[in-house]
């Protein structure tokens, strides 16, 4: 780490910022996981195509991951605080404008696209704020953030049900818009600490040496893309990313379609809310159990990942067998919630094991991008299968086979861990006369990236913890 003393880390205002970020996590995740109930309500209200209506929630959730590289550059050029403020504004606008809408097409733009971009700008700085303000307790603080995601999931359905019952769907849009404005308020409290200011001064100096902000953005994106392409030559990482895509595919499909499934089975509003409550509790428990089981003296992360995906796949493949039970939706909520929550908690340790901490920043960005692809495609694909078969039985069974393929993908990735041709890609580094670092991969052309001084290496370590 840098030799500069950071007297405001791990104490004082750091704790105020931590509590603020935790509150914002709950606010944002509460609105994010309202999408499943909104899908059921909008289907009954407009009677539109299920696949089309599913795109609202799919885009809203998926853009949170797909926008990762762009948001990272924005934070690098401006600040985490500015990024979070922009996210709050976009999220608030997305639901406020939905108050005036009476079309699924407009909801796709407002809640799906604008709201999805707002989710990305609002959520990504949260972990970075925690990493900047804590060193000794950083891992604990970041882990507890994941638990609060489950709290948001738990609150979402009963809160939205009450809002719709009391104020109607348009009234709920206005109130959710106001909830998201709290992200802007929280961003004003999260003032940059000494560590972030030091890094900002270094980055500002570099930016001033460029011709324009546009040039800076272009160069950073270009370097990021080139480094990502290098990492894509790591077959272990690619196989693991495909596995991650598969369970995000199922997670998104189940979280959005379970309320609709309960409606098709003739259950009332109370059961629709209850099934999502069960799903959220199971997901939180899955995260906690996985985090507590792995580590020193515990179960190997790779083995646990394969085992949980195996149970997840067969529990959905066999859904037609128990789908006739009265409360089959609750059984699926428990199984899918728990066994999707576990792999979520294992993302970071497995990624570090595959590519090493020095490549974690770029590798984790790629992994989150693949998560976004799964989140985006899961709900509409399940809706298409439902429209063909007029049954959720075969829809859930099909996505179970997708997860089964993901399990085999993980098995192949981890079984090749000791294979010489699949070892982590080593990047040779040489500095040229212009102070630029060239990365050489085999006999290919060198890839130029910015030279990492002490402060930048510290920034990389912070990003790696996120």
C-alpha cells in the first residue's frame, strides 16, 4: 500500500459512510427486486406478450452488470460520489416518467433502459466506497453488504404489494421514484476520504496531460478491451464465465417469473408476495452458508460451486414431476433461491484462484459482464418457451438444462486447473521510452497500457477487493 498515512480510514467518518452505503444498498435492492411483482401486475393490466413484458425487468437488472466497464471509466475520471448521484437521478427519473406512461413499450425504455443504467451508476460505487474507507475490516464490511442485498429482496414484494393496493400502480411509481432519490442524498454524505483524494489527484494529473476527456475515455476503454481480450485466452476463466452465465440465467428467470407462475396457478396476492419472500430468505441463507463453509479448513470453493449447480439444475429439470403439487412454487423458490445464492458468494474467491489477484480487476469485470448476459436473456427465453408450450413446467425444466451445462462447464474449468496448457496467462512487461507499459503475449503485437505507479497499484488492490 501507499506510504501516505490515511488517518480517516477505519474510524470516524468511515463508519458514517458505511452506514449510509448500507442504507442505500437496501433502498436500491428493494426497488431492483420489485421487478417480479411488477411483471405480474403489468401482464394483468395490459395483457401484452409475456416475452415483451419480461424485457422491462430483464433490462433493468442486466444493465447493472453490462454497464460495468463504462461506469468504471466514469468513476475513474470523475468520482464515486458523482457517479452515485447520477445513478440516483436516473433511477428517480425512470420511475417518475413511468407515472405518465400507459404502454409496455414506454416502460421498456423508462424502467428497463434508463432505470437499468441508473442501477449501474448507483450500485457500483457502493463497494468502492467501502473499500476506500476500510482496510482492517474491509472483507467483513464487503461481505455484510451482500447480506443486505437479501434484505432488500425480502422487503421488495410486500412493500410493492402494499403500495399498489394503497396507491395503484401509477402511485407506486411516484413513491419508488422518491425512494431512489435517497441515493442522491446518500451520495452527498459520502464525501471522499484522504485515500480517494490522493488517487483522484494522481488521475487528474494524468487526465490534464491528455488532449480531452473524450480522448481519456477512449484510451481507457481501448486498454481495458485489449486486456480483456488477453484474459479471454484463458480457457479456465472462459469456462467459469459460461458457468456463471448459466446460473444467472436461471436466477433472473425465476425471480421475475415466479410471481407470474403463482398467478397462473390461481393463487391470490398474499401467496404471490409470500413466494418472493421465501425466495429472498433462501437466497440470503445460500450466500451466508457458502461464505461460512469455504475458506481455511472448509470446503473447497470449486467443489462447492459444482455441487450447488448440480442440485440447482436437477431441482428445476425435475420440476414437471413436482409441479402438480399445490405449493410447488414455494419448493422451487427455496431450491432456486438457496442454490443461486451460494455461487454468488463464491464468485470472488474462485476468480482469484483462476487468474490471480494481479489480474482481478479486469477479470472480475469480464465475469460481471457475463452475469449481465445471463440476467438479460433468462426471462425472455423462459417467456418464449412458455408461449410455445403454454406451461411453466417445461419452461423451468429447460432452464434447468442450461444450468446443467453450466455445471459441466465448471467441472471442465476446475479439472484443467493443473494442466500446463491451461495455466494462467503470464504477461511480460516492459517500459518504453514514453513511460508506457507494453504487455507481450506470446508472439503477438504488444498491448500498451498505462504505467502503474504506487498509487495506481493501490487503486488496483482496492478494485480487487470489490
